[in-house]
């Protein structure tokens, strides 16, 4: 059972990182399209999107 819990933690961590990187990629796409955000706005947008995922 302990192995299953560790494996699920690793899977959940990987999903969280992939989700974060997808949001960062979207931010880069926005910058390239001329849609500029301050760092505070960018982190707010990411937090909102991550909260909506949960």
C-alpha cells in the first residue's frame, strides 16, 4: 500500500508540474502576441486557473 501512495504522490506531482508549465507556455504565447501582463497579473492569472482546476 505504501508503494501505491508514493506512486500516486509522484503522479500528482507530475500532473501539477505539467499543468503549471502549460500555463507558463500560454503566458509566453500571450507575450509573443503582444498581450503583456505585469508579473503580479501573471501570477494572479496562474493562481486563478490552478484554483479552478482543483
